C-alpha cells in the first residue's frame, strides 16, 4: 500500500490515498490504542501551549515592571532637575 504526499513550495499540495481503502479495518484493541495515543498527543500539545502562554505572560509582566521602573526613574530625575 502506498500513501503519496505531494508538496509544492514547501506546503502539502495533494494526498494520493489510492489503495488505502483496501487496508483492513483496525481491531477494537488497535482503535483503542490509537485513540489513547491521539488523546495523549493532544494533551501534550495542550500542555506545551499552556506553558508557552504562561512564559509569554511572565515576559509581559517583566517588561511592564521594567517600564514602570524606567518611568519612575525619569520622574525622579525630572523632580531633581526642577529642584536645581
């Protein structure tokens, strides 16, 4: 049996599944294992997405903290300059 994937400019352009329809159906056990594998893969992807979102939020908070400190320093420098 052959599955042919054709790419154009680095992107999937077509899929040839001729002959695949004659493959035997999965057994109940094989289907159960495949469903479990897919569920685990989805969970792994979701966990990675959540971790990435948390990291991006942490970075945004750090940037905001740095910007607030910069503004406070500028205000302090402006106050000192006015006193002179």
